[in-house]
C-alpha cells in the first residue's frame, strides 16, 4: 500500500500468514507479530520487508531468491533500502517509472532508429539538427520596414 487511507489489518495478517516477519509502516520497520494499529483517516505506506542482507559474492543465490520473492509480493514492484541512503531505490518489472507511473512502449529496433517515426527526436525530426532563428542576428529594420 502506498499513500492510501485505511487500517489494513487483513493485509498485515495475510503477510504474516505467508511467512513474512517485518513490514515497513510509514517509514518505520515493525514486527508483524505485534498489533499494528493504524489511523483509518490518515494515508499510510506499507512495505513488506522480504530480507535484510549484506552483499557478499557467496550470498548471490539468497539475493536472487529475495528479489524474486519481493517482486511477487509487490505485484511487479520492488523497493530496496540501502543502509546510509535516505530514500529507497524503486524498481519495476513493467516498463514504467514506479514513482510517477509514466510508461514506455515495448522496445523494438524501430524505436532506436533515427530514421523511423518511433525513434526520431521530436525536436529535430531525426535530422540531428534543427533550424531556428538567432535573435542576435536579426536587424529590427529588416523585419518591420517603415
């Protein structure tokens, strides 16, 4: 849940039933075994904590499993909180920004071609340059003769 009103008791119980131990509720890591009481009139952000680990080459399988579990639990979205950083990093399986929701179409070779309407720059129409007037070179008498 992100920025939505409610008490979410059912969702928190369901996460605990699935074996998750902690959740980050409004920025604070809380134990799911505790009775978490939320104000139904306020907006809340609830994120399930899947794993805490130290990056180590020997932990690659654990990291892979944790990412897969988090993506499944987050319906294709994942947030990673790295110690020492202020904000979590957001990732998404969809071709869309997880913060603003702006999506991209499926990537094709035409999208990378300057010669195709799908890939061309809207500013220069795929030419690599654009024609524009330099106001410094204009002489006012030429534009508006008297």
